[in-house]
């Protein structure tokens, strides 16, 4: 969500340049600038890189503040379940056609 979603584009705007729309609610962006600005832009446009940093943040969160981290993880878990159910519904709808 952080690296491709159109909704999060304003957060990435100081570090990235818009290239094109990539689908429903997604955009392709490229890092801009030099030095630290470009490094942050590369981090914000790479889903694999961002996933690693978010995983590290959750690991530190479990050490520093377990209740808050579990709460945030439960929100993300609910989102994943919702996405899975939506995909299952679309697949079932397509199978009945």
C-alpha cells in the first residue's frame, strides 16, 4: 500500500516523480533528486524493500511496545482477510458465469 497506492502518493511526493497509472488505485513512480532524497525515494517505491523495513519495525515494536504492535498487526491481518475474501468472491462469481 505504501509503495504503490494512489492514496499514499502525497507522502511519497517529495521523494518521487509520477510516471503513469498502473491500475485501479495504483501508480508507478520513480525516485528523484540526489543523495538522501533519492535513497528515500528508492525505498518508498520498492515494495520488497519497504516490506523488509516494515517487518523490522514490527519486530522492534514487539520488543518496545507489544500491545500497540499487536493492535496494528490485527488491523493489517483484518485487511488481508478482507482482500482474500474479495478475491474468493470474484473467483466464485467468475466460475458461475
